[in-house]
C-alpha cells in the first residue's frame, strides 16, 4: 500500500531502528519524531477498518422505517408486453417527438394561425373542464368530496347559445356544447402553444385526476401528448411526476379484470415510455 501512496512530507528513514525508542506516553520531542510516530501507527493499522456496532441496541429507539421499494407493481401474468415491443414504442416515440418539434415550429410561425385561448395555469377547474368537459369535473369534485355547482363557471356567467332562424343552435354554439361535455382532444394546434412551465403544471393536474377518478383512453391521449412535448433532460419535478404516473398505470393495470381490457395497451405504452424513453429503468428492476 505504501508503494502506491505519494509521500506528503520527507521523513528521515532509519529503517525502524529507533521505533522501539518511542515512548507513547510522552509527546514527541521534534517534528521528525512526530511524523515517524504517525507513519508507525499507519503501518500497524489495517487498510480497511469496519466498525462493529451492536444494532440491537438501537432497534427499540427506531422511529422511522425506510423501505427500498419503489411502489411499482409488477404486471400480472399475461399483461406485460415484451421487451422488444417496449423498445419499439420508445423508438417510435423518439421519432414522433422530432416530427412534432418541426411541425410545432412551422405552425407557430404561420402568420394566419390563430393562437388558441388556453385556461389559466393556476386554475385547475378550467383545465379539467377544457380537457374532459363538465361531467368529468363533476365526478372529480365528488371523488374529492368538494362542493360543485353547475351554475357558475369559475367566476364566469354561462352564456346562452345563439340560435338560428329555424330554432337550432349554430355551429359555434354546438361546438361549445360538445367541448363542455367531452372536453378538447390534445390537438397539435393546441398543445403546440403550451409552454414548458404550463405543461408541467397541466401534467401535475392530470396525475392528480388519475389518482381520484381513474384512467380513461381520452386521458391516455393527453398523457401521451404532454410527454411528447416534455423536454429532456427532465427537471426533478417532471421526473417525479412521470414516475408517479408509471406507478399509477401499474396499479391500474394490476386491477384490470381481463387482459382484453381496451385500456391495457394504453397503460403498457405509458409505462414503457417512462421506463424506456425517459430512462426510469429502476422502476422495473426493483419491487
């Protein structure tokens, strides 16, 4: 070991002849003697020292138990996709993100393109209504135990739909009713104008809605679109959110009654993207 260490201070080497003359009960009389004592003690000590601790003494005093589980539930038999399928989806997702970036830039630069009016970042109810409609918001409030009134629209008064001469609603009014009922799909003309800060906030909303209401195919589309626009490298908050999304998807997958459930492929896809594309591979390595 001494042959590998670089000498810090030159010390006279007496080949150990006077080692026995050192009196450990007395302080060293010179700097040379002090350094020789240090070297002598180092030579007598093992290279690696492991403390022997009686852990039983502390068991009764332990107040916090830390688990190494990541909370990710393994797929039931017949529910998990093959590794080749997961890698294929990650590869296609990577290509999609590149195409999406080009189309997003082209769309924003079009002078004739009208920028959509998006809900306020801090208004969760508006985003919930925007993405999934009034009925979904009503179910969400009920699951959370919150009061909900259809007579108000986050401070905005409901407007009567204009009518045409034959007593029917015009196209714009019909579209407004459809959007309030079903929400808006994540079209490129919409998600292209969502900033990264807004995207992180909306993704957090969606994860919370998943926790309270469950998973649907329409929400899977929104998750896929938001993840397609999520910039890498991930910020810590974003990484935490998509990891929680993967755990929720795994729990939902484990609760499915049949492998024929139409939601299974969407859940597997989101899990595969989090693990394979966003490099959260520890989720599938540990239980």
